[in-house]
């Protein structure tokens, strides 16, 4: 769960590209993929990343965060 401070600060919010929901940046990861052959960062919530969502062109390794 996001901290109270993060809940109050609207600047600490990002939209998950996988589920299109708004989350605190505390529960987001940035996965690098490719867009038209160029590297691009995709903000993804931890839940979607844990379920296996990867951006197009993803070649890295993602390890789930311990809960």
C-alpha cells in the first residue's frame, strides 16, 4: 500500500500502461522496451509485472519484489 505521504502528493502518481490504472509510484516499476526501434521506459504496476506483462521489445530480466 502507498504511504500516506504518497497518497496526498498527486505528483507521485503514474498510470500503468498494462492495466491503465493510476497508482502511487511506490508500487510501480519501469520496464525498458522498444518503440520503433528506440529504447523506451514503460511504467508498470508491480501486480501487472508479476503477472508477466512485458513491453514490446523487452529483453531484460524482471524479478518479483518480495512481499
